């Protein structure tokens, strides 16, 4: 396969495309290109009509790029071109994620979860709830805004509970107040003993 560099202005989008690219997908395409560069070529026919890679093309144009890596497929029949466009979009969707390996990779990243295709905050929440990670990862991309908001609110609530728990533990570990006695002055009744405690927080005497 010979990949060449071509001007985006010379490429032609097809009149019809099997795949509809959402704004979110284009956004994630952009994150990927910014992070890794163009990792696969755009496929065109002899007339420079795009057969595969329309979403990548739209992303590169939106980013202000001038050129792209392109693979030209010559001598395809019209039927073969249509089959290629259908197959390119369908075959990828037939695969399934190995969630066990994916979970392992996420744990190996140790919190560095800025990954194109995923919301970083949701990934952190998923990883922190190990018992739910498999089902949640398989659902990613189908969550609506309310579900995403719910996940983030749950994370904030859990952080608040952890902070409150830490505060209670610190209070329990604070030294207890000890009752002490202060000797009376020579001119005072020796039978009177003044008692006080030392505040464990401020260190001041509190007379009893």
C-alpha cells in the first residue's frame, strides 16, 4: 500500500455516506489527531472521491490542516466502491471490547485517563468503582447527559463523604481532656482545690 500526501482541497466528499458523523465523534477525532497525529490514511478512488475516512477528513478540515495521508484505490467498479464504503463502516462495529484487558490497561495508566473516545471524569469514576467497571465501560457512548451528570454527582458525593469521615477520625484521635489540680495559694483555704482541664485543641485552661 503506497500512502501519499495530498491536499485536502483536492479531495472530494461523496454525495452519500453510509456513516453519519456526530459532533461528539468529530470532537473525539480531533482529540486523537492532536494526541497521536493521523494514524490511518483517507482512502479515495481515481477521482479523489473519499471512500473511507470522511470523519477524519472533516476533522482535519476543522483543524485547519492543509494536507492528509491518502491511499488511492484505482480501477474499482462502482459496485466495489459501494461495497468498500459499507464494509469499512460495518466490519469495525462487529468487534467487541475485551473489557477485562481494557480495565487492566486503565489501572496501569494510574489515573492518566485523558483518552480520546472517553470522558476523563467518567473513566475515573468507572475505575474507582471496580465492581461496576465492566458494565459501565460497555455502556459508554450510550449514556445520555442525565446519566453522565448522575455519575459525576455520585463522585462528588463520595469525595464529600470521605472528607467528612477523615474529619471524624481526626476528632476521635484528638487527645482527651485531662482533669488537673492546681495547688492553692498560702493565704487560701488548703481544703479548696481548684480543678481545671486543658483544651486539647487550643491548649487553654478551662476551670471547673
